[in-house]
C-alpha cells in the first residue's frame, strides 16, 4: 500500500528537527513495516505586499530590513513571477530512511494571517504533488495531519484525482478557541465531510471535535512512541541518594504553564530543599521563566536544560524520578508516554489529552492552573514515589503506544478507508 503523508507543519527540517516529529515517527514505522511511504512538506514565505514594498524601497535606494534586501530589482521581479506562476521551481527533494520527501516553499500572496493562509499553501502543495506522482506514482491513500492546511490540500487532491484521504487532528487551536472565522470553520467541516476516516489523538479531543463540528465520526488514534526510544535498552538510572528530581520537557510557551510549575515547586522547596526541577526546552518565555527562578531564589534547585536532542531526552528521563506536565492545553502529550516508557510515574493536568491514559498506577491527574494542587501532588510523589512499579509503567506504555499497537490500529484504518 502506498501512503502519502502530508503534515500541516514542516517535516523535521534541519533548522527545527522537532517540527513534525510525531508524523516522522509514524512515517518511519510504516516504512519499516513494508508500506510505501512518501511525504509532502510545505512552507510559505514572501507575499505580494512584501515584494512591492521591496521594489519601492529599492527605487528609493533604501533598505527594507527583511529578506528582500538580498535581492536586486530584477531578482525581486523574477522571484514574484516564479512564486505565482512557476511554484515547481521551489521544490527540493530528499530521501530520509528510504522515504522520498518533497519540500516546497509556497507563497502567501496576501500578508500572513493566523489560520487563514490556505490559498498559497494549497497551490504549492498541488505543484509538489504533481511532481511527486511523476516520480513515485499515485498513492493509494493520503494521510493528512490537521485540517489546517493539510486536510484542505487532501480535499483538493480528492476532488481532482479521486484519491481517498484520512485526517488525524493534533492541533490545540480548537481547545484554545483560536479560530473564530466562520468561513474557515465551515471549510474545515467540509474537509471532514469529504474525508473517509477522521481520527484524533486522544479521547477527550475526539469528544471536543465531534461536539464542535456536530459529528460522530472522530475515532481515537493515539500518537506513537519514538521507535528509536522504544528500542533503547531500559536502565533505571535513578539513585537512592537524593535529591529527588522532577522533570518537564516542553516548549517554553504560555500554554505549557511553566509559571504554575515553578511556583508549585517553590512551595515544595519550602518543605524539603533536597529536590530539583529540570526544565528542558526553549521558547518565547525563556527570559521570563529564568527571571522568575531568580526572583524566587531557586537557582540552585531549578535547572534549564535548553533544547534537547533525542539522546539527551532519554538520558534525562532515565535519571529523573518523576515527570510533570502542567499544561493548560494538550491534545495528547507524547513526552508523557516517553517518560512512562522509562518507567517514570507522571503528574499531568486535565488539559485535554493525557488524563485519558494516566491511571492511578501510572501517576496523578490534577486540575490545570492550580498551584496548590500541583504542589500537593509533587509532595505526595516525593513521599510515595517508591510505591510505583517502573516495569509496570513501561509495559503499559509499550502495549498501548508502541509500534505493534500503532500498526494494528493504522492498518485497520487504511483498509477501511480504501475498501
């Protein structure tokens, strides 16, 4: 079976290898299982107003202060023409673990607007798809990740080439109510209506999507463990001698709610100062969070680890005692199951995803944004962590989110879609 995967974000680009990582894990597993797998990765840059502004600045012998400064007038005109009429010139081809990846840089046309940039994105995707088919043949099914914008492209391919498609939703935009444009919402619903199968990565997320779009069609298809992490030899590196270490790995973004985590840790630190908090990741709140740690005089106990590669993720998870996810919004929480893979008990918030699979034998579920409740849960974990069974937690993660389970679920879905 030939599967074409279309993520809505970039597919593990060199400058941001964590982008599209969930889709990358799935593609790799499918490829290793004998499926023929290809990927379209679409981005956008430049717009007509941006090009016109660049030309005007050059006419006045001024600098724009953006990427247009590197182009001459002639190059700017050619760039605009190619972007609008020869998008295939911006296709780059790669092969990753035997999988062809077609990358294309599309055009915004109008200035970028959140959740409303589908026109240029789809046009670029159609150009990349045409060349993909010329070289690798027509796929049997398209697997689009998120309706915005991969599902919209899949719908166009369905209408033009009669190709069946399924949609898997990962995005938090619906829980966060970030889409208010009725035309965009209707377009998303049209994408769902034409899809043969609809899946979402957690049971609460399925309920939210079914309620939001008045459907009964979303099915639970959880994310899968990183196959490389799953193959790593399991070694519990925690030691009896303290300090007891809590760990969080996430983008430093408001929706991840690191402020509540640090304040809750401060409360616990006042009770027992033989503890540590490791925070992996970077983001827009990096400076503010570091400032909060200094203000609370926690520099010796709270350590920012920066951006971690996959080896570092596994190393730190194995060394820590408990994983904490304080998020306001999650559709699943892959790093939670990665921590469980290494036998770690977890504390998670009721944020739309992990509460559906974290049971009392795995850890604790608390309400989001509740500083005192989080501090109490961390104290309970500090005192009773030894009661959890690492091997049992690891077994649960592999049985529910490992490669075998994923292949069984996705195989059933693909067969249903093309039957």
